[in-house]
C-alpha cells in the first residue's frame, strides 16, 4: 500500500521572489517591527545618518583618489541587520540624498557629478552589496554564517567598481594597474571591516536570543 503525507501549506515555505525578499527573519525585527511606516522611516533615517558619519572616517593612500573609509562597514552591517526591502529603501534613500546635492558622501561631497565620478563604481557597488547581503542573510546565511554573505557582498563591490573604472577614463587607475590600484590597496582594510561587521551582527543575534528568554 502506498501512503501519501499531507503537508499543511502553512508549514511549507514555497520559493518565490516574494519569499526571497521577505523580512520576517531580519535581525532588526527581533528588536523592533520594521513594517510600520513610522519605524521604517526612523530606521531609514538612522542608516542615512550613520552612513554619513561612517563616510567621514577616511584616509587616502599615496596617489590614490579613492579613500579608505568606514562606509563599507556600514554597508555590510546594513545588509546583516535589515530585511531586503528595508535595506533597498535605506541605501537608495542615502544615494538619492547624495545625488541631489546633500553632502553625505565621503569628504562632505554630494551631487550627481560626484556620484558619476571616479568613486561612482564603488557607490553603485554598495547598492548591490547591501541587497545581496540582506537577501542571503534572510535566506540562511545569518548568525554565525553572516560572514559568508558579507564576503559575497564585498566581492560584488569590487566587481561593479572594476567594470565602472574599465568603462570610464578618469585618468586613474593607470593603464595595466586596475587591480593593483583599485582593489589590492583596499583588501586589508575591507577584511578588518568585514570581521568587525560580522562580529557585531553575531553579537546582536545572541542579544536578541537572550531577550526572548
């Protein structure tokens, strides 16, 4: 005799784009429900403020127009704690505010001309990275596995930046030095920021677990 098990629809999570961008498992929602208009607005504004502050922590390497900043930490942390929808809304709000001229980018810069300059590829990469990290973090790569989502997200920043610098001629990097000038100098700093962001997210997951006890 062949028997069939009946599964309740409520117990089966069917894969779909809607589920992929679901925020029900987001870290931030363990502390505050991000679905309300007030909380969404507050959390978006909070990210914009902190990302502005992170962007001002910077220093330049010799002969390199792209500074090392704490912006990447903010992007990794954003993707690790916010749900996909809130992440996309937050990063696009930050970029929009900067593009219209509010000086929220590194060095108190802003405006569409700056956005489409030499650092534009990295800024656009932030959009991809934060979204990728958030989606992955809310679909399995969270808590102790969040570092893998952040590594993938960080790599996406480099990919977009390299494509950008390959297409447009800003006089930098020098011909034949794309990787040696636009990637390698940032690896150590980005690795440190990645570790710090991962540890911070893991601490918050443990804290959320303790609050539920």
